[in-house]
């Protein structure tokens, strides 16, 4: 083989490798990223649950469904704004479907409780699914019907039209894994430690286990 032939072969090989890398990168960037909005009581807990799901890229805590623009946590939890504590689940639809996420959602809450969730009471802690189109509505309804049949009880979680979503204050995001220290009733704790105590004391997992048994996806 001549030197020119070897150089040409090498150039072709390098070109093929670069082309393959470009195609692979383009494919990775072209993932079918979608967003679902749900309210399941304390948004710290919903965020912690759904960030464990394969295919979910990020979960953002916030407020939706109300009448006040850019509400604060104090305004929402005090009541009167109409907002729910909610999350946006940003996910790769090539890895996990909306229907799968809705199925998980119903089994991560108490959908029989219209007055809040667990120890958290009031309008901001109600459950709901917010849909943006007919496909999401159909999938949410199907998941609700399946959950209702499995549970053998009436489900009160409504399926509502999507509304403006306002991200919660930065200190609420990823609260369940925060390592900065805060003052609590039990002394100085990390956010993660405070979250674990809150979740247990609020009885969330205990109630979900009572309702769903082995069908509860996020309960040990």
C-alpha cells in the first residue's frame, strides 16, 4: 500500500468516526423532552419521588392553578390564592411515557383525600393533574380509571387544564437532598435530615402503604 493510499484510508476512517460522533450527539440532543404538571401535596416529596424515575430529567417545585401572579410560599400556604403546591416533571418521552408517570403519581398520593395530603391541610395541598392537550387528558383519565378500579374507592383528584406555573423560591428546589444547615425543632439539621423527619412525621409513606400496599412505587 502506498503512502498516499494509507493517508487516504486514515482520512476516511477519521471522517467516519467524526461523522458517527456527530450523528450520536445529534440523536442525544434530539430526545423527545416533555413536561407534565401535577400536584400531590408537599412539593418536596413529589420532587423527591419523581427524580428517582428513569427517564425523568428534572422535577421543579412551584405553584399553579391560582389567581395571583408570582405568588410566594407564604401567600400560597396561607390560602386565598387558589394555587396548588405543584411540580413540573421534565422527562424524556423516549424512556418513560406520560401514562407511566400518571400511574406512578396516583400511587404516590392519597387520591381519596379532597382536603389536603397527610398532615398538610388546606387548598394548597390538594391533589390535581394539569393537562395541556387532549392526549394528556386521555392518558390521565385512563390512569385515574385504572387506579380507581385497583383501589376500589372513588378518586377525588381532578384533571384540570394547565395553568401558569410559577417556580417556587430557590430554597425549596431539591430540598430533600440539601446539605446546608437550618434551625429546626430538633436542633440544627441539614435540609435532607429535616426533610426525612418531616416526611416520616407527616405519615405520608405510612398512609400510601395502607392504600396501595405493594403497588406503592416510592415506599420502602
